[in-house]
């Protein structure tokens, strides 16, 4: 189907939609989940604008509402479905409203059929592998047919339009899918197997972004350091991007098992690579790591941290941690706490284990009471607050280069940006600084952010 749906077909579909909808139609996109979904939302916006839609600030003002869904955790799935149901009432008052639901949740087995039967007011359903077909699906919807299509696997589609959310910072996909099959994770089932983009295609996209004024790019993938087969290949891509002169380069997310010697060395040698790494550990217990199918040990993970800090002592590390994995004992939870005390992360994204149907962990016996899981995660969060406060306090007195991202919601005289270490700084300034680099002396630290003054 991918080969059949060529550029000519896409243009014909876009033209048919423009002719059918007329002038002045608007779209609104709601994104749940990770940066990959945000990037998919940007592509969806580009495709819709090619069809003649323009952006609406709210769902109530839109003629087409699109949900880019996530299914990594149950809470995100429930939020998405709840908002879709809410649109039923809006469509009752606005019968020509088109409702589209796409993304990871639609790729779950049986979910598209469930949407078809239980939510007949939804006009368009698509998965992670056929976002490029959105023009065709919208054409079917405006012609009175429900556009429902889920592909089992997907290839790579280059040259799709996008409406970027920022003029100075951009996400760049370098690969899609995952081969790791962590026992708790649904991603390989809904995003498919790993597919890496050609290096030259990535570099060409980066050149265009650089030439348009983008100051920072973030490379995206479910596991970026397995790009084209391993961390060495990814390190080479980083080297070529560094030579291109893009002021800041970031990437996420990394898997510890693929953190190669070359990639670790890059943090000490590449001028434009930011001093921050998101390195999910998930647990500090070797037994739990085996049950999670993570392919590294606690000792191996800590050795990676030691080597990273040897080449870049001021590197900021962040992580993901799951509490209450099936069978986790109190002692094993304590091992996670002790690892956190040893690493001292700048920040940690902490979650109570959420079973995902179809994964191996979903069938594991789990007799830990919910109240106990809540107690554990509260203890972990309290510890992380201490470490975050310590990391922020260590920055006071330093002069840091900050990329200004926006004006504070509290004051038009204050702006916010991030350091290379991915720490947020608030300091006096106005909107004309947004998108530029400013040298800032750090004068104080709050609970989650820094305060500073321009140098």
C-alpha cells in the first residue's frame, strides 16, 4: 500500500479535500505521550494545512479535531478515550465536525474495531504506520465514508510536510520502532520493529533546519543509540551533525545496553552536543532488571554512569523508574533507592507499574497492594526532590549559556530557558529574547528551576 500511495495520489487527495471543504476550515490537534507523538502531531498539522485547513486554538473552534494517542500507560489511554467521548456532545451541536483518532493506542490489537463499534461518531482512525495516509483518510471522511485503516507494519516516508511548534528548536526523527521487547512495554507492538532513516536524509533535514534559524535539534527514536545497528553508528551521526555547526544537539531516548564507547566519548569531544543524557534505569535490582528483559545489570549501569562523568564531569543525568513491578519486594525497592543515591539524578520520571495487555509482564503474578506501591513511589519522589534540589544548588554562581524558550506566565518581564544540562532558568528579560542564546549568572535555586541574571 505504501508504494501504491505515491506523491501523485497524495496530491490528488489533498486537492480533492480542498475542493470539498471550501475556504476557512480549521483543525485542532491534541497530543498525548512522548516526543515522538509530538513530532507526529507536527506532521499531521503539515498534512492538514496542505489540504486547506488552518490551525484553530481550541476544539470548539475547529472543523476537524485530531487526537494523537499514547498507550504506554493506562492513564494516558483513559484520558484520550475520555476526551474522544466528550467530542460526541460537540458533534451533536456541530454535525459537520470531523473527528480523527490516531497514534499508538489505535495500533493495539482490537482497538480500531472497538472504536468502530463503540464510537460511531469518530470519522477517521489510523495507526502509527499510516500517518502518511492521512490525506486519503480525510478525503474519505469528507466524501461521507469512515476512514478507518490500520497497517500491521510500516516503512519510512520521507518528504512529508510539518508545521513545527517552534522556530528555534526542532525534533528530528532518526528511527522508528523498537526491538528490545522489555517485558512491561507495549512500544514494539504498536510502533513496530526498528527502522532507521538514511543518514543523508537526516543530515539534509538538519541542514534545512539550521539554515532556517533553528538553534537546537533533538534527535528522536524509541532507542536512538541502536540507530543503524549500534551506538558507534549513532556516534558517527552525531559527529557529522556537530561538524554542521548546529548550536545545540540533544537526543532521546537511550537504552543502557547500547551505550557504546564511541557514544560515551562523544560527550567529551563534540562541541555542540549538550551536557545531558536521559538514561532510563527502570530498577536498581538485578532480578527485576532480568524480569524486565533489560539486558544490563546494576553494576553495568553504574559503570556507564562513572565513564560518562569521567569524560564530562558536569553532565546532567535523568532517568525513568518503575515502582511496583510484579513481584518487586521491599528489599528490591530499597536497591532502587540506593542506586538513586549513588547516581544522584537531576530528575527522574517515576511511575507505578501499569500492566499493558499483550506484554509478558501483564501475565506475571502481582500481589503487592496498591497502597504499598503508592508508599514506595512517594518515598522515591521525596528522595528525588532532595537530589534535584542539590543539583540545582550546585549551579549557583556559575555562568551558563541559556537558550530562551519563552516568557514567564507570571510576568512579561521574565523569560525562561534551559542550560546545556537541561536545567530551567528564569531571569529578567522580554519576548524579544525568545529563540536566542543569553549568558546568565545563576543567582538562586528553587525546587525545580534556577534563577539568574544576564551577564
